[in-house]
């Protein structure tokens, strides 16, 4: 049986033909071409015909082109409903366009309108909890004539009021934080994925692709989530691992971890999901490279003109590949900035506090210090398999910032998706979870 | 919004958990929705919880003798965060040593707490006061 998988990225359109015999998945061929921004289906057609002239038995495709799935999140408390909203947006394959705590101000609404998210996710309030600011936020959104889709996943006791405000032009789902400190994002994530299919696919120029390939698209990150999930379930020794997908427009970090809180540690905030995904829209190798260098360590001593010039060049040509030694050096610098900052934002931190009992540790977010395995993927990372890139992104561990220790992986074994297959294998992770998981791990170098 | 909700916790770095569990049990039995934050709760966590839940009252316990320092400023922070009319109840061994309860009460009322309770308070009395204060009766 032959499986065709295609992933339309912001920069490259990639495809692979897999064979599937007796529950074993293998690679037949793989190819990539620059994404045809004007007309996505052109590139898809080209890739498809390069990979096979026959009709494959199954076809799946994913896309993160045209900004992926952009979501603005409105919540109440920063560390509670707003954080729950962010987790739900990330898990649904989205990218955060803006976040708004404590309801929504008019200037917040203007920011949303200027940044054109596909979806606004409104959260806030436990069931039977806060109402006023959420209702006001909903009213502000309604009055703004926001053209995208609004998803409501806050206090369930005011669902009817919210529906009325939007004259039913709102997708209402279960509260993602029904009681204090709980996170139940699955329903909301499912709904967002459905909205992606019904409302957004056409606008992103994916309708034509759907026709050519005869199947629905998923956002690329959803494929990756499915793959990470399958690997966690089916591969021995891969219950606690992470992956960094460094792309042209975003840097995505995935981790699967069931954490036991060590005694003597006080945990604050929401419990973390088993599989966590974070996305950084200001960290990327090409489309977002201008924002990426704004995250550089600000050291007045260093001369940054080299990297600034390089960013100018690649911003004009997203598919430019570094050739010379200097260009390669610049790309490595960009990659290090992305890895460092995305990892820091994905992981939690521990703060030591002095009490009558002596010193205690207060932890917020996820602890990945002991993470054993880290997979690096994405166009750049796959191409260069530079095994020191992670450790060189974090010189001098443990890392302590403002007297808080950052809980990033300290010395993980590094694996490279050097054939750049993970998003493509991920497209089949729902159909063949066990085979996809086995093949994904086998395909790594490390 | 349901006012018959309580945000409960032991403030500061206090880890006396027995009284906290009794309060949780007692008020749950009385039909309140209790959001128990447990021990070692910061002022910010009390306020975050009250904001999301829309609870009518925050019940603060302090047993280990640092109550005065830990409880100071909670009212101001509530106002700053838009919780203008939330009730603040506080109880336990609020100060070190044998200060007469009257002067302890005066001190905490001045800090902006609505009701102050000694460790030997009858919880039925607390419940009656709460019904009155939340205008549930
Ligand atoms: C058990 C205990 C401990 C245990 C706690 C175990 C645990 N997981 O809870 C351990 C050994 C860990 C401990 C440690 C300490 N303890 Co101790 N501990 C006690 C003890 C003996 C009993 C507490 C108890 O459980 N009481 C039973 C419960 C049901 O009563 P309660 O806690 O008072 O709560 C009731 C009321 O106060 C009231 N209430 C409480 N809060 C509120 C709030 C509202 C709004 C309302 C309406 C009512 C209300 O209702 C509750 C239910 O009925 C008391 C002495 C005593 N007899 O009270 C000392 C005591 C509280 N501890 C004390 C001290 C000093 C300490 C330590 C600082 C000792 C040290 N130097 O290490 C540490 C502090 C640790 C910390 N960071 O918190 C002092 C506090 C002195 C003060 N406030 O002036 C006490 C009073 C002993 C004493 N006489 O010196 N302790």
C-alpha cells in the first residue's frame, strides 16, 4: 500500500511517498519545492507528480502556509483562564496572534483587528464564576465587526447570554477551566480544528488543494501533536521526550511528560497537559527572522551588522539557502536564538523562597530539566544536523534569570530528523499510530 | 454569578493544614461552593481565584504567627484588581503570643478585613454572619 503525504509550509512545500506493508512504514521517496505563495495548489500538484505517477492508496496533507491558524485569546487572570486559553490554542494547532488578560479593552480590540487572526477565543470565569468582564469583552468583539470566527469557551453559565450578544454567530463550547485550577482544553481544541476546516481552509487557498488531493487538510502542528502522542504511547523509552520544530515562520516546541512533583516543591498555577505544545510566532528562520533578531541578547559590545544584513537579504527571499561560510554562521546564530527563546518560554521555572521552615522551592510551569531525548526538526535543523547546537544555545547551565531557575533540559540526547520526515509521517499518525511512531523514531539520526 | 462561593486558603508560608480541611468540609456541607487553595497561598493567588470564580468571600487562615505581615495589603490589592465588594474573613492564631483578641481584631479590621475570628470560634456563628453579609437570608 502506498501513502502520499504533503505538508505545505510557509517556505517549502514538502512531500513524501511511504509504503505500508504488514504494519511497517517505509520511505519510498521524498521531495520539496518552494511554496507557491500565490497559488498553493500549483506547488502541491508539482510535488505530487514528482513523487508518483500512480494513484496512491491514501493521501493526507497538512498546512502552515499563509500564517497558519492565527488565534487571539481573551481571558481573565493571566495565570489561570488566560493561560488555559493559550494552552488550548496551541493544542489546536494555532498560533497566538495576541493575548488579552482581564477582559478586552478597546485598544486591545484595535490590536486584534490590525493583526487579522482567524479566530478569537474568549475564555474566563469558572462555571458559575465571573461574568461581567467576559460579557463586556464579547460585546466589544461583536461591535467591532470582527470578520473571523469567535469561539467561546469560558464560564458555561453565561453561554446563552454570549450567544445572544453574537446573534448566534459564535461557536460555543465547554469551559476550558470549569473549576479553579483545572484545564480541560480538548473540546475547545476539537472545535477550533473543525472551525479551521469549515471556515478557514477556503480563505487560505486550500480549497483547491483539497479538491486535487481529495482529503481535508490539518494544520501542520496537529500532525506533529498526533505524532508526539503516538510516540509517547507506543515507543518504549520515549515516554518523556521533547521536540523542537524550527520553521521559517514559527518555532514550535513539543514535550510529553507526566511529572511527579518532587516533595518539598510547591506548585503554582494550572496543571500542565500530558502533551504540551507552545508556538512562538516571533521566532523563525525566514518569514519571522526580523522579529527573531529582536530577541538577541542586547550586548552593546557585539557588532550585529552582519546578522542584520543577512536578515535583510533573507527577508526578501524566504527560500534563500545559506551558501558561504559567513551565511552559514548567520543562520546558525538565528537558529540558536530561536531554540534558546522557544525553550525558555516552553519550560517553567523554580524560585527559591525563604520561610520559617527554611528554604522552599516554588515551581511554575513544566520541569524538563531531566528530559532524556530531544528531537530537532525543521528545514534548517534537518539539513545541518549540528549536534552541538542545543548545548551551544545554553552556555552555562543551570540557567538562573532574576533569581529564578529555568527548568530547561540540561543535557538531553539530541536526535535529528535529518531526512525532515516528521511532519510528513505525522500526517499518518492518526491512521497508523503504531507504525508511524516506530518509523518516526527509526528515521532519526542521533 | 453565584455569590455563594468561598475562596479558602492558608496564607503566606504557613503549612498548618488541619483547620483548613475542617473549614472546607464545614462550608461545603452548608451548601457553599468552596475553592480551597490549600496551604501556603500568596495574596495574588487568593485574588486570582476570587476573580475567576466570582466568589463572594475570601477566607484567609493564618496559624503560624506571621499573620500580621502576610495579611497586610490584601484589601488594597483586591480594590486594585477590581474586586470592590468582596468580603474578607480572616481567622486562626493571627499574631504571636498572647495578645488580647480584641486588639488583634481591631488591628485586622483596620487592615480592611470585614470579620476577624479567634481559633476557638464556633463555625455555626461564622456561617450565620456570612449569610447576613452575603445577603443570602
Ligand atoms: C499540628 C501543629 C503543627 C504541625 C502542622 C501539621 C499540619 N500539616 O497541619 C507542624 C509540626 C508542621 C507545625 C509546624 C509549625 N508550627 Co505548629 N502547631 C500545630 C498545633 C499543635 C495544632 C494545629 C492544628 O492542627 N489545630 C487543629 C485545627 C482544627 O485548628 P486550627 O488550625 O486552629 O483551625 C481552626 C481555627 O483556628 C479556625 N480558623 C482557622 N482559620 C480560620 C479562618 C477563618 C476565616 C475562620 C472563620 C476560622 C478559622 O477554624 C479552624 C477549624 O476549627 C498548634 C497548636 C494548637 N493547639 O493549635 C501549633 C501552632 C499553630 N504551631 C505553632 C508554630 C509556632 C509552628 C512553627 C512555626 C514551629 C516551628 N518553629 O517550626 C511551625 C510552622 C510551620 C509552617 N511553615 O507553617 C504555634 C503558632 C504560634 C502563634 N501563632 O503564635 C502554635 C499555636 C503552637 C504554639 N502554641 O506555639 N505545627
